[in-house]
């Protein structure tokens, strides 16, 4: 009996697999009547042909679409859940699918470094996604590997902010479509703990020492990534590249001063935690255990949710020794199109282009400003009163004025990889700033030599 | 993000089902082919062997080896390292022909095609094909890459650079600062520390459990739990507990009046954190293996030793250890290999990418997938493989530990 039962179950399982494997998606037949007005949008359903009567004079567009080719767009995004970015991306995808029922999305979140690594690996394996939502400095390695396509001929890029376009321009071509402008660091502070942002580093240290107790810190920031170090390098009048934009210049007096400054605010005049990564700093600030945090515009939404009116935004304090403002890197977030789209169907390419235009239209740019507190890439959206009247966005825009465009060349990867361990060594008190600067220069030179 | 609707579930099952079905069908077809072709091939190999005997065994071996090795080299050269296909790809019949000729010439062919080996080869055929596709082909691809400068700037069609990558493994930093020898020595230290505590801790626990003890089953279950938890989950949990502000380790230290430690940024404490995590993970495995071995030792030996006046230490040294050797030797070899090649613990605990905490395996991963020096990384991988192979062979030979199992 047991043998028979086993045989029957096996046969049923096999039949089930065969049936499931042979299942074919049925093509959808959609008849859509869409009425477009200047101020109204009509919700479109798949099965129902709906005609809405309007009292105003409107432009009627009636489209009947039969046997639409189903298109699935695989979108990799660097937006995370913590600051609501991923949810925003998903909501845009859902909204586009609601208007174009044949287009569906598979949205996958990957953090910035993972996205870069995985995309290069996918490129080698011939399994690239259909669209990237990522940061501008990925343009360098992706164009070197010839894995993304230029967008100059695909979109009207003139409607985007010039600085945003410039951040993905390499070799006279543009390698992305801007979504937001900025992606820059700034000083955020909790008004319950500190009434006004410090004007310079001396004041920051003075106030920080008063605020740093056993359970609280004056300042927190991500101590593991050199992205948080380079603003100070700018404040000490240093730069990571020579004027040619490709030769690393890390072993400089300015870099030594920067590393010494970071060491001092940890050990000499301690106002920061002994150890803190991004999540640690973020949590301390949200829990009210840190008066100030240096973080990026992507975090504004979540801090606003937690602190409300208590959140203050200001420039990273001026370096007292040089009387220069720190220069955080400015760039933005971009769509990048993998070259695999050239071999995809026309329907998919049109769907991708349509989605990009949809996300960067005035309505959704304003929505992004409202939901994520990021500056828009669309030039006309900058005139939105939401930006001028919002103190947070105003502070963010003010910080951008002293920012510096982030280099997108591949050599910048060498700089990041060289600076990270040395910055860590100085902060761990295992290496002197002068030695660290020399070692990071050697590492960067070594890396640049291997690029070719 | 796709929500888990019935449509999504059904589609996913369909994709999995069709893949499984395809594999099953392919395996059945392959086995039928082997089954029906075996007899003709057996007859053919015998006829061929008789006809080719005039050439002599040595020339046949030599010619066969040259053709087979040549076929292998051609296949390696044809496997495209970059995105563009290799220019040699259209000549694929050449290595195939060389392989077939080399096989036919070989005097060993007739030893393979024997009537009584039809069933074993038929059953092994799908596994052989699977291994060829999933192990051999990637290895050949990697070998090819190790002779090229495959990197983001040479992604489409990398250049052949010969042995340069292999030389640079020893002469240039494998990452940004650190060279090969310090990483290798650190990996040896990591392996030695972990294995010492794994074997020592496992032995102590096994000896404690190898006696009449109340709730022995409960203790055994609890002690095995670290091994049962998926390793990545356990390591990520430990990493969280090493967090400076919120980890329980530092909270305990602070409550005990001690200073909190920088587990994730200080080179020494990060390395120790890695060791602590891996020891916690590895002791249960050794405990289970050694407990099994202890339970197979007859109590009569210990009774006789007691009668002769041997102390517990002497009993352990002269009875337990020698009789455990057939069990201990493979366990230690496995321990060496697993610890040496352990990726999860060093990679995830060292989240800040301290080069002072990298082992050979994590350094290889970073070189390949973070810095994308794929040519260098491929050469590095083969050097690692060579070291591990030599270490394992040396240990087995030196200890003679497998003699007891084979006698």
C-alpha cells in the first residue's frame, strides 16, 4: 500500500510540474478610453471602457490598444527602505503600471557599492537589468566597461539642471538621465539639543564638548566612508585630483590636516563616538543621542518624520584654520540605461523611455520634493514654491552652493579605495595622518597604473 | 518588488517546474544514449585496440596524451574571458577532434568500455555532465582569465598577458596595501587559532558528554544549535553584537566597568572578533564527530588500562587519542580546509574592509568583485588552490592518519 501511495504521489507531483511548466500567460486584450484634461487624471482600469464626462473643454484622446506586448522592466535602485526611497520608487512603478497595464516592474534595492559590483558582474554574465537608478560616479566604471548607453539622442536633456547633467558627462556624451540633484552632505541638527548650527569648526568643537556626555554626542557621522571626509578636505583647500582631473593628489599637506582634524575630534577634543558606521550615526541622531549629524539629502525625509520642526539644516561648519567652507561632493541620482536594451524589443525600449519621462515629469518631481525632500533635476521644478518656502530644502540648496561636482572618472574609484582603509587606520589610531596620506597616495597610484 | 500574489507564486512554480522537468528529461535522454551506445562502443574499442597494438603502448600513450592535453589547451583558449566571443570559437571542432582521436589512441580506452561498467557509467553520466558544466567549464574560464588583463577597461576583449598576473600575485599588493605573504601568514594564523579551539573545545565537550549524564540529550541539542543555524545569519547576528554602541558585548563590558572595544574598526579586536565567532560556530561540529568516535571505542581498553594503573591522562594519551585518529584526522583535514577557505566570517565581521583582517579568500573576493581586477584575481585564486592542495597532501602524508582506516 505504501509503495502504491508513493507511486501515486510521485505521478501527481510530476503531472503538477508538467501542468505548471506548460502554463502560458494569456495575452491581455485591453481597451482603454482615456480622457486627459489639464487638471484631472482619470484612473484607467483593465477591463472597463470608461468615458468620463467633463464640463470643461478638454482634449479627448481615445486610444484603443489591442494585444499589447507584455513588458517587464527589471529595475535596480540604490534607494533604500529606511528613508522611504524604495517605497517611492515602487509607488512610481505602480503608478506607471496603472497607466500602462502591459508594463510591469521588478524593483530590486541594492546599496550603492553592491549595485556597482553586481552590475559589472551581470555585464560579464550577460544578465543585466533593464534600468538602473543609481549615483553619478557609477558612470565612470560603467562607461569604461561599455555597459551603459549614452542618452543624448534618446531624451531631451536640455530640460534638466545643467549641473546635474554635467555630473554624468564623460567624453562629450551624457551617460544618464538626472532624477534628483544634490546627493550631497550637509549639517543636520536637533534643535532640542542645539539651538543654532555652529558657524565654524571651533564653535562646533566647543559646543560639541558641552554636549558630549556618556550617553550623548555632539556630532556623529559615518566614520567608515571617505565620502564623509572629502568635504573637510575641501575646507582645508585640498582636492583629490590634480587640475587634469585624473591624477590623484592624496599625499598633500591638506590631506594630512584633514586627517589630523578628524583624529582630533575623536581623540583630542572628543565630540564623536569611538566607532560609528552609517546606521550607528543615523540611529543615534534619530534617538536624540546626537546633537548634530553630517548626512546627505537622502536622509532628510526620515529625519523630518522623526524630528519634525526640530530638525535644522545648515552648511557643514567653516574650517576655522582656513576660513573656508567645506565642499561636499554634489551629484545626484540618475537613470542609466544598460546596453542590453539595444537588443531588447522596441516595446521594452519604449516602456523604459516612457517610464524615465514619467518619473522626471513636473508632477513627479514635485512629488519627490514633497516626499523625499530632494532637490529636483528638472529645471522648471526648481521654481516650485515648495522649495523656496521650506527651510529644510532651502538649507539643502544653500549647502549645494558651496559644493563641488563629484568626479565620475574611473580614477575616482582608485581614490575612494585608497582613502577608505587609511582614513580607518587614522580613526583607529593605528597610523599617523602623514603616513596615512603617503600610503593612500601609493595605493591610488598603484590602482591607476592597473586600470590600463 | 513583486508582491506574493497567487499569480506570482504560480509563475515562479512554473519556472522552477519547467527547469526541473528539462533537467530530468535531459538526464533520461543521456542515460538512454549511454545505455544503447555502450555495447557498440565496447565492441568498437576492442577492435580498435587490436588494430592499434602494432603501434606499441608507449607511442600510443604519448600520442594520446599530446592530443588530449592539446585539446584541453585549445578549449581553455576558446573560452572567452570577456563579453565578446573568442576569435577561436568557430574552430571548436578542432579540440573535439583532438579529444576523440586522443581517446581512441589511448590503450586505456578498452579498460573504460567494459560490458559490466555499462550501468555505473549510465548512472554517473548526468553527474559527469553536471560537473563538466558547473565545475570544469568555470575552472577553464577562470584559467583563461588568469592569463588576461580582464578588468573594467578591458571588459569587452581583454588582452593575453601570459604569466604576468601570477608574478604580480607575489610582487604587487593583492589589494590596495597588503601583499600576498602577510595575508597568507594571517590566514595560517587564523586557521591555527580556530582549529586549536575547535578541536580542543570539541574534545572537552565530547569527553563530558561521553558519560552517563542526566539531560545529556538536551545538552547535546543546545550545544549543536550554533552549527544548525545558517552560518550567514549567525555571523550577521554576531556582527550586530560587536556594534560599539548597541552590541551586547560592549554593553556587558561597560556594565562590568570595562571600556568598550572597537570590534569593527580596530585591527586586533576585529581579528579576535572573527576568531570568537568562528570558534563558536565550529566547536559543535568537532564535538559531534569526536563524540561519535569516542562512542566507538570499546570500554574494555579503559578497564584494562585501569587495572594496569594508568592515570586518566595516560588513558587519554595512549588509548583515546590513537583510537580516535581515524576519526580525528579527516575531521582536522576538513577543519583546515573549511577554516582556511571560510568566507562568511571574515567577510561579514570585517564589514569596514580592514585589510589587516582579510584572509586569502576574502582578499580574493575583494580583488575580483570590489576592485574588479579579474585577471589578477583569477591568478590569485589558482595560487590559493595550489597552497590548499599542498597543505592537505602534506598533512595526510605526514600524519599517516588514514592508515588506521585502511588497514
